C-alpha cells in the first residue's frame, strides 16, 4: 500500500488522539472516587443491619424492664398490705412473726429486682448510646456519599466533554486517510493497542525495539510512500 508521506505523518496525530481517548476511558473506569464511593456504599448495609439488631435488643430490654417494674410494684403492694396487717390491732400475735418474715423476704426480693432493674437500665442506656452513634456514623457516610457522588459526576462530566472534543477531532482527521489505510490501522490498534509509531532513527516508537542495521538500511531505500510495518509489534512505522 502506498500513501503520501504527509498523510502518513497524520497517523501519528491519530495515534496521539487514540492514546488520549484510551487514557480518558481508563480514567472513567478506574476513577479513584469510584473506589472510595463503593467503599462507603458497602459499609451502609452492615451499619443498617447493626442498627436493626440493636433496636431489636432495645425493644427486648424495654419489655424486660417493664416486667421488672411490674414485679416490683406487685411486691411493693404486698409489702404495703403486710405492713398494714402488721400494724392492725386485729392481727393476732401468732400471725405477727409470719407477717414480719414475709415482709423481710419481700424486701430482699424487692432489692434483688431493683438491682436487676438498675443493670437493665444501664444496658439500655448503652444500647441507646450505640444507636445514636450508629445514626451519626450513617448520617456522615450518607453525607460523604453525596459529596463523593457530586465530585465524581463533576469529574466525569469534564472527562466526557473532553472525550467528545477528542472524538470530534478524530472523526475529522480520519477523513484525510484512504479507507484501506484506516482499516489496517484500526486492525493493528485492536490487536496491539497502538496502530502507528514514529520511526525514530532506528527505533520503533510504538514498541521501542531497535531495528537491525540491515533492516534499517532496507527501510531507507524504500519508497517514502510505501507503508512500512515494524517486524516486532506490526505497527505502522511513520517516517518523519
């Protein structure tokens, strides 16, 4: 295939545009904010699950406290009734000892229940504090997620605008090449990542491999319009 040298040189411009486009697409794919966003996003389900579990524990301990308070009220009523009987003139002396023993027993049981209630109230306070902390953490994560998303969208919009400009320039540049050359270039780029490279003295600008002296001498004798390809990477060699 023969192509005018000045047209061949434009392959380097095309290759530069393609490299820029590939770099921007890679930046979109591996944008650092995406990783941070996903990291934050992945934390949310675990925290929400912990909140649900903790709230369930809070409801359960509240039920236990209510039961303890009910038991305590019942014991206090029994103590109150026994005390009235103890102080009543109608109570016979034989019952006094029994009532006194019952009051002492009820007071001991009441003390145990009240101590248990204090323990439960302390646990409830810890659980409520934990719930508040989880809500604060979740609110902060949601705030950070919104911030990261806004920053990501802003960056992606800028990148996409740059891609539009580059693709527009590429579309305009392609019109100067014959279809056969573009077809060859695109196939090489698809297979090797780079379609064309500058022949810099005796080195391929695409793969950076030095061309043998014999091959380089042959290249120098070749018609400048002839399309040359690197024997190593098979990219189009553009003579400047």
